[in-house]
């Protein structure tokens, strides 16, 4: 047997592979990056949270951009920053997924919840709510309708300036608009309701709320029309937020009219000026307007706001008093009433007014 000849050449050394990041390290790196992104999203979402409030209705129109929707949310108080909302939408990949429609959103919701709602067609609401507080002027109602119902204020004002809605209480030739008859309350409307439909619903509510109130007796007692009684109620509404005081305020109004004294009610000047002012100047008190009760005796031509049922009741059944003056006391909670001018001046000085 011949011997197997072994090669004298040395065996090549095995190359050691250069080690890269282990699989576990790569996983941890990915998780860290995801954590950073999630942290940013959570911070943005937290920054977007508003206060805990009642839901508001937001309308997303066909063709609205992410920026325009973010601006609507910011203006409505749903988010605290339109810029942060846009950032979160882009991080989430929702920039082009917002669906047209009307949505009920809660300012306290997170940005993630808001985006989920606006991206879901199932969340589109078929109704929306509008709340009219007591004491709003027609112009203020129009702005409320615009912000809560999406109908332009000018369009609503045009509809509310008409009186041909078929209601007997609007047939008085002295009535030039529905001012004073747009009853304050929370309403629910079907999506698509127009300005005329809203005005009609507010007028219907006035009819409902005044059923059972004895307008006829008050008309005979004070020789006033229903329109004028609503005017008195609107003055009472603006003069006192305390329902218990309102019959007294109404009595002062009637007593001053009987005495031939000007009413000198600041709220009528505010109405004449068009926009409320915190403090009226002497020049304001001299503004030329039939609504200025410093310059004109008797009632103004019409209501200066939409009164509550309590104010209507006070106008129909005022307290039996001989008061001619009242002034808000220093605590701002109640009025001091008197029939003596010197007492009135002393109380006014004491209240710092």
C-alpha cells in the first residue's frame, strides 16, 4: 500500500466575520424610534386637549383642506392649536382622510379621538344643536347660528328680518323684524335646515312658551300691545339677571312711564350703538336713536333682546310698588330700589357707580 501523501501547504486560516448589531439590538433600536414617535404624538395630543365642555358641531365641507379644518377646530375651541393638530394628522397619516360632514366633537377629547371621528363616515351626525341664551339680540342670535349651525349670519339676519311667517303675534304693523320673539332655548335641528326653518322653529317656541300667559289682561291694564309688552320684558331681561327682582324692575319701568319720566336704561343705548360697551360715555348717552331712552320718553320702538319666560311674566304682572329708581349694589348681586331721588344718589355713590 502506498502512503497517502499529505500536502505540506499550510491550511488557510478561516476568516472571522465582522460582527454587526445583533438582532436583539436592532429590535431595541426600532422600539426606541417608535417610542419617540409615540411620545411626540402623545405630547401633541395632550397639547390639543381643551377644557371639558359640551359638544360642539363642526362641519367639514367638500374640498376643505387639513389647514382649513384645523382652523375651524381651533376657532370652535375643540383644539388649542391648529398647527399642532395638523402635525398630529400628518404623523398619523390622516391628512387626506378627513370626511365631509357634520360632527359632534367634545373639546376635552384627544387629538387622536378627534382625528378618528373626522376620518369616519359613520360618525357623521344627522342632527345638530343650537343654544340661544336669554337676552341675545337678533344680531347675536345670527352669530350663534353661524358658529353652531354653519349658516352665514347675514343669511339668518335676512330671514329673521321678515315677519311673514304666519304668526298672529307678528301681524302688528309696528313690528319690523322678529327681534324679541326668537325664544331662548336649546334646539335640535336636522342637518340641512335652512335659515327660514330655524327662524320658524324659534317663533314656534315663543308661541309654546307664552301659552297660558295672560297677555290680554296686561294689554288692557297698561294699554300696550303684545309687541310693546315684549319690549318691556326685553328691558327687564337686560336690566336684571335675578328673576326675583324682575317684577320690581318692571314696576319701575311702568311707574316712570306713568310719571312722564325718561326710562334712562343703559341697555337701550347699548342696543342703539350696535355693539355692547363695558362703560358708556356721556357722548354715548346722547346718541341720536329712537332706542335711546335717555333722549326719548316712553318705550323704545321694539324689543332690544329675546326675553326669558320669567321676564315676560314680570312684564305682564309687575310688582305693586312706587319705586322710580334702582341701582346695582356694590356686590353686583342685587339692586337697591327707591322712590326717593336723594336716596338713589346716596346708594349710587355707596356702590361706586
